[in-house]
C-alpha cells in the first residue's frame, strides 16, 4: 500500500479540501448562502475501529480491544446514519481484519510492515473518501495486564551480615495492585510548534520503530512524508484541521463527562498516531475506556455502555456540525449551559499499546 503515485490528482483533491475550508470559513458572511456551508460542513465521516485481524490491540480479562472497538464503531456508524441521514459513513473495517490487509499477516510481510500497510490503507481510504472527519475508536490500558498483579514497594531497611559484610537491604512489602484507571481521553495530532510538520515529520521519515505494538508507531516504513502531497496535507492541517480536531475532541470529552464518564481530556502527541497525521482532514482518536480495569471492561462490552458512549459521540457530532455551520448548540444536557471548555493541551508520552 504505497502512497499515491499521482501527486497531481492529490493536489486537486487537496485544493478541493482547501476550497471547502475557505467556504466554511466565510460562513459568517450574511451574503453567503448558508445552505451551501451546511451541505459542506459534514458530508462524510470515516470511522476507524482500531487494530484488527492479527493485531488485537490491548486486552482485558475476557475481551480484546479490536473486538470492542469494532462493536462500538458499528453502533456509532448506525447512530450517525440515524441522526444525520445525509452524512455518508465510511468504515475502515467492518469485520475482524487489518484494513486493506486481511486477518493474517500476508506472505512477504513482517508484522511491522503489515501494520504499517494497514495504517496507510486507513489513511488513504479516508483521503480518497474525501472525508470531513476521521474518528478512530480505541480502548486503553493502564500499563499493566488485566487481572491481579503484584506490586512491590520498599517499606523500610534492615541490616544483614556480620562484620565487614554487614550492609543495609530494603524491606519489601507486596500487595495486590488494583486497576483503577478509568474513563476516556481524546488524542489529536500535535501541531503547536512552529514549523513542525514538513520538517519535523521528514526527519523521522526513515526511522524504524522498536515496539511495533505501539499505536500507530509502525509508520514511517511505508509512508513517504517528504512527498509534496504529504507536505501540503501537513500545511492544510496546521491551517484548519487542527482547530477542528481540537473542537471535536473537546466536545466528545465534554459529552462523555456529561454521560458520567471520567475524562482525561484532550491530549496531543507528536508521534505515535500516524493515522492521525496521514489523514488530510480533522482527525481524532478516542480512547473509550480502560480494558485493564475489570469494571470498565464490563462496561465497554455491555450494550448499555456502548450505547451510552455512542450517544455521547453523536451528541458531540451534532454540536460540532452546528458550530461549523455557525450556530453552536448548547450541550446535550439542556439543564446546564456551561460552554465547552477550551482544549487544554497536555503532553503525554506514548505508553504501551493503546
Ligand atoms: Zn488501540
């Protein structure tokens, strides 16, 4: 799955995207036909269930991230079709496969190159579909495998040995660790450094990544970040898509919080989520909960839990669309009227596979 060999075609596509961008930018103009901007604000949404096939993602006690992400994604797509009959939904996968690759690692591929090809396929599909918004659905872990785990800590010291061999050693206490992390977080591609993109990404162009289990870290091998279309996409992202990515991410976290979920907020990463930076449109990766936490795992696998998450995401989409169209909606819970919080950028290091 190589990048398009037809930069011109892509340039035309990107110019189209820029036109839409400018059109919606001018939507505040009273002389501008609003039906046009309404039509353009949100026409195609691409839903990307994380992982798939040979890549299970993280796992809980009884479920795998790839399956939970797919179940939530399919429900999200159906709910979007119901709420926005004119919006086209495109999935990167609807079954247990690595998109564009299949269930298993094909002959001639390593796991690393198959993951990279899967990510490129996802991004290319989004770009070819001329999607206006890319939503990746994932589940998280807290850095420990699901299930009971031992934690050792030093509670004091004692002296052992005699004479010259006498020395101090720590006294350990061990206890059962608890998986308490819960809730949601949204990731967007970091774009706040001046002159990031082209150059910053290009420097990483040929890197090999050590841990192929990391989300989207499997990247550079197959994605030509120095190509003219990649540079142009990056510039467009900086101009417009970043703001919209942050807007949707903030609204989604706001709606999750209103539904009673904990929210860790909107986070930016400058590496690790290749699919976000390869997509020429606003793109957000939503971590819907922690499979490492047994209570969360039950919630994420339940009909009620999945439906609650989907309702929150659709609520966020309604507010997102309305905001782009110049008539922002209040939050879904109409009893309060707190304006959405501005995104508070924080910087997190990519942790274990998400
Ligand atoms: Zn994941």
